[in-house]
C-alpha cells in the first residue's frame, strides 16, 4: 500500500508556471507507475499525464502536451508535474495516482490517490 501527498498548487496568472510534487510513503515507490489527473468544478476527473515505473516512458493528454512535463525521482519517492504556459482552462484540483500494473488514462485503473492540490489560473 502507498500513501500519496500532493503539494505545489496555488494561484498563477495565465502564461505562468507551477510545479506540483507528490510524495509517496513506503519503500517500494519504484514498483508503482504514477499518474496526474485533474478535476474542475462540475466536471469529471480527467487524465493529465503518467509515467512508468523507471521513468523512461511518459504519456500526456493532448490538452497538455508540450506544456506539461511529468518526471519522477525514485530515490526521493517523488513524482513531479512541471506546468508551463498555463491557461485558464487548466484550473482544477490536481490529483496524484499510483498503480502497480497500470499507467494509462483511465481513472479506475489506479488503486491509490492523493487528496489533491488546487491550481487556479487567472485570465
């Protein structure tokens, strides 16, 4: 089992940048693939990006491709999401997710979730 804690959210102007981090408990972080999702008010949770166990493969939603970068540091039990050129429509609660066998874009594919961190982009 793994526990996830996100941080780094906040208020930023359109065009700005934020870096989200997710720290995982436990000593088996490298056995989990990781994902970032987001949920805006009144909308379903949607996939943002994911990274495989070793960090050498990544996957992005079309809406963030070229602007967001996911990375992980297995020595520090951390996965990061660097968000550049932020847009108003990026405003949402961002969630970190983990799973030992899945790293796709389906919400139900992940077993473990953090509590979320709010990102607000002002236009």
